[in-house]
């Protein structure tokens, strides 16, 4: 059965109402009675379907809806539909009335006659773990794809509504080991900044919970073998380029079980591992199978996605650890966003990095850009 992506103008005057934990159940409703009105509704539905039928959308900001006609079964092919979540819904309750469930964050929807606004910019993200997105593992809970097909990527990412401006995103990593730096990143950086945490951190779940409570989406760092290993050793659970597949998966599962609430993984080092075909494909398959994204710091920029939701930073903003160099890298990110419509950078939680990023982000909107979470710049 085909899926379609409905543009915002597809069904004029539509208002949606909520998202359930599984698929949304939408019941067609009409103020008109009688067989003639019923036939008209079904004819219009078929016409819209035939006009819009096309390949399935991969828009991560879309929700799946099952439709049922108030006068019987829905027209053939209109059982599965993708409705974008960009901005207020546009279809009237006369046509579609969604079930009464909690609203998705980040979007104003009409429910029980009241238009609910998007949450405040710093509103907390839902507490982790979210039911249906984890299962017990040998060392702790592991992320899984929910029974209705929704992924941890979709459940734990920060909602985002583009406003048409060039998008700039930043991942700040190395968090969880230094208490002062971790707390400063969580509390002083805007919630649109994505934070990444080391799996070796004590109290990791507490840090992730704190970050999500401040509105930050979270990545989990995956130690990977660098080219100068063992002089540069990322720790006992490093993914090795020459390891057999089961060993790589076992180490990865330990990393994944350290906490919940992350929408994806990012690399910690990994120049050798990421250049290994066997190692990378094993990693990509495991990440894809658990519904996670992989956002690298640029080390895997030439690698294809392997079926994963992918993002790759185009520059590290604090390779040179001084204020002038960081300012130049941030300006270069803006230039990249102007040229391509979006740009993703990465950095480490050095005090000078946190200070400069906080200053830079405060004036970003005035310069005509939109600060975005890293998940909004991913692709599949």
C-alpha cells in the first residue's frame, strides 16, 4: 500500500489534534448528513489521493496516520498517509478528527476546540526512557524500534520547525567526565545545541536527564580505533577495525546500554575504524537495526549512510584552541549555511568553546540564520 506526503495546502482547513503512542487513529467526520454528502466526501478523498500519490516521504517531521471514513471504509489506498508536522495543521475537523492523545512537542495543533501553541524554546524534552523504545539487554536497556515502526531517533530528537532561513547546527561533545564543563554546557548553551556524552561517564543517565530537561537533544559517543592506536587509546570498549562482527556488536551493545534518551551516536576518534569497510558496515547495520542516527565529526564524511539516518559535520570549530580561531570557524559555518542552506559543526566542551558558542548563538537570529538541532540536518 502506497504512502504519500501531504503538503500543507493539500487539504484546506485541516486541524489535527494529537498523537497517540502508536499509529494515529483518524476518524473522518462531517457536518453534512445523507448519502449524497457521504459520496461527495469519498469522491474528494479519492481525487486528492490520485493527485498526490507518490513515493513515501522520509521526512522525519512527519507522522503516520490511519484513516477511516465516517460512512464506511476509506477509499482504497487511503489507509496509510504521511502528514507533515511543519507548522499548524491545515485540515478542518469537519474532515479529519484525530484521537485525544498528548500533543507532539514543537507544533501547535487544534484539540478540543483550543489551539495549543508550540512549547517555549527551553521546554523540557520528554523524560527517558519512553515506553516502547527500549528492551532489556545483557548489560542494561537497549534501544529498539517500536512495534508501530517509530524509531528512537524520532522519539528522542528535539522537535524542529524550519522558518526558511539558513540552518546552522552544532554538536558539543566530551561531556560527562568533567562535572563543571558538563553542567556549564547544559545550563549556558541554548537548547538547540546538541550535546554528546561519553559512555564512560559516571552518572551518565543523570547527565542525559538533565540535558533533556533543559531542552537539549543528546548523542552518545562511540569510542572507535584511531590511526595512532594504541598510543591514542579510546578505552576498553573501543570498536576495532580488525575485529570480528560479533565482537563489534557486543562492545556496541555495552555502549548503548549505558543510558537511554539519546537519538543517535557520534564517533569518538575512529579514523582507522571508519575507514574499515567491514567494521563500518557492521556498525551501520547495528545502528540501523536499532532505529538510531549516526552523526560524525567529519571523520566519516565520505562514507555513505549504510541505511542509517546520517549527518556529518563539515568542520570542527575548536581545532585551534583560541578565541579568534573559534570565531573564524563559526563564521565559516555561517558561510556554508548561506551557500548550501544548512551547515553542521562540532566542538569539544572546552571553557573557551562554551563561552564563544554561547556568545555567537545569541546574535545568530539577528544575522538571518536559524539555530537548529543536529538531528534536523540529518538524512537517510
